C-alpha cells in the first residue's frame, strides 16, 4: 500500500505540461483496448470512462485447524491420541469504502464498521479477454470455538465443544491474486458484471482458464495464550502459499435492458502447495510432562502484565520453523453478480466464495472466505 501511494505521488509530481499529454495517450490506449475485437451487438463501452462507487461489504471467514498429539503423555486420564480442533469463525463483519477506476483499471479500500476488526484492499485490471484482481483481507478474533476428542483409560470415548477465550487475539491475513483468460471475449464480458466498465447487451457465456496465488498467515504465538499453543502441539504460527490453475465457465444473462445476472465457477488444482510452520519449545510443556508438577496452574506459566509471574512462557526463546509441501488439492473460486444500469448510474451486488485446504504431519485444516459486496456508482 505504501509503495502504491508513493508511485501515485510521483506520478502527480510529473511536469505539469507533460502530464496531460501522457495521461491522454494512456487513456486513448485503454479506450481502444476496452472494445477491441468485441461484437458490439453483445458488448459496448459507455461514453464516460470513469467509474466511482461507494460500496458496502459483509464478510465472514472460517479457519478450521485439526491437531492430534499423544495425549497419554500429558494427561493422566487419556489413552492414545488427543484431537484438538479449533474453529475460528469471525462474526459477520461489515465494511464501508470506495472504488475508483478507469475502463476497468482501478482500486478500492474498505474499513471495518462492525464485527471483527479488519480491512479490505482491492486492486483490479480487466480487459476484453483477461483480468487480474488482488484482494487483501485482514482480521483478528479472540473467541475460537473448539471441538476435542479422546479415549480415556477406561475405554470410553469422550468429546466436547465450547468457546476458547484467547487473552491476545489471533491474527489472520489472506492475500489472493487471481487472473483469467476468456475464450469468448468477443461476446462475453467479465467487466460488465464486476466493475461496470462496459455494458453486456445480450446474453452470452464463455469457457475460461484461470490461475490463483494465495497466501494465508495465521498467528497466535502470544505469551498469554501458552495453553492454546500447547494444545496445538506447540504450533503458534502457520503460513501457507498456494498456486493453482484450472478451467471454469461463466455466463452473463440479460433478461431485459439494463439488468445483468452473472455467474462463474472455477475449480482449481494446486500445482504448488507449501506450508511454513513455527513450533515453540515452552517451559509449560515441560511442566505438563513433569511428574513433579502434575497439577498445573496455568497462571504460573503465563505472563500477565499486572502480575509478572516468575515462570513464563516465551515463544521467541526457542522457536524453530519447518516447511512442508503438500500433495495437489482442489480449491474453489465461485462468484455471482447482479447489476442494473440506468443512465450514468449503476447498482451492483456480487457474492464471492473461496475455499482453501492445507495439511502437514498430524495437522490439517481449511480456510473458507465469503463476502457479499453492494455498491452504487456513477460514470464520469
């Protein structure tokens, strides 16, 4: 974001006499690209090239992690493996922001106004047969739900569910960069459905191919949450990197003038799937495994600012990172959009669903992210 602001500042400081001519040439090139090779019976460009929108967004993310470890070594009444499954499902969060673009090239930023703390940044560049979109979503939460299972020493299977209250919140950041190519860009427009830089005048569909780079960061390596890290088998931070490709299909339905309903689905296969995991050696684990300290008082091993305990859990003293490469997996990119155009004004709402999976050793999980975006905009 800082680099983008710097580049815009430099651009604005270009010699005042040269800048209008340069901008004019860029604008003419983009104008010609927006309608080059298209069938004007199906697709047309508005006379006014700028789109400015006020947008609202509701969003929810679901991070599910399943960890298994030898529970008999830590708990006297456990026999064999102990399963610990935290699920971080954020509140349905609300965002308000803006988008500004020229012929499908633009950026938007939204801030949180309700639900879990977070922000959204979007950058898009779409043409007749191609498109590239960047989305960055950050949020924090301190109330994951947890499911656990184990067999006790009497042979009974025990399980339960409940909320786990983190003293310091868990931080999650998701970055997705996706691009696509349309095989029927002559009659089908992705821009008409998602940035309103052109009009879809008649119904049409297109097969497409796409690629997506995805990076997620999950961090909960905070001193006061030592017990949670212990139950995660000493894992306090996870970073996942995926690159996926796949075919898809999209269809624009025009039931009447000005109204457009668009749907797209694209399953993808990961061709690269890397996970970095940070493990922490803590004195809390040593205490849990020690016969001399069987009854653990977690407050003796956690830093509380107002108490200053003598025995502390400090994840940064003995941390180590391991990297894992997973087998190919399937991820899903699905979208649905409704647009109405009237004069220079337009109204749009679209829904987005992404689902990503990961697995390493005895830990696995997935991240599901959905959002519904609504906006009102004007062409200038």
